[in-house]
C-alpha cells in the first residue's frame, strides 16, 4: 500500500518543489504542492504537471488524490494571513 510519504517522494522526484505536504489513509490522499513551475499556468495545467510527475502511479497505486497547487508567492501570502 502506498503511503503519504511515498507520494511526497514521487512528486518531489518529478517536480522541483519548494514544499510538498501529503496526508492520507492509504486510499484517499490530500496534498499541498508549492512549485515555481506553476506560475502563469491554469489550475488544470498545474495539476497536469503533478499527474505527469506521478506517472502511471495515478492509475495503479493512487486511487484518490486531492491537491492544492500554489506558487511560492501564493504560499507565502497564505501563510502570512
């Protein structure tokens, strides 16, 4: 069974992220992903970058992943509130 730490490592291996936080119960996962590459991209394009980093694992190992994608600037603004 895949763990939140596994998913974090998969994402970090495929994207140069400033921060990745993943939680979940082995079936359903939630992630916050902060990455410079998200700048200027739509939410769909950002999620596609994450799906590309996860590759076939999204079909085989990970059944449900809810994610929040942010640029470092958005993350800093959110954390300062």
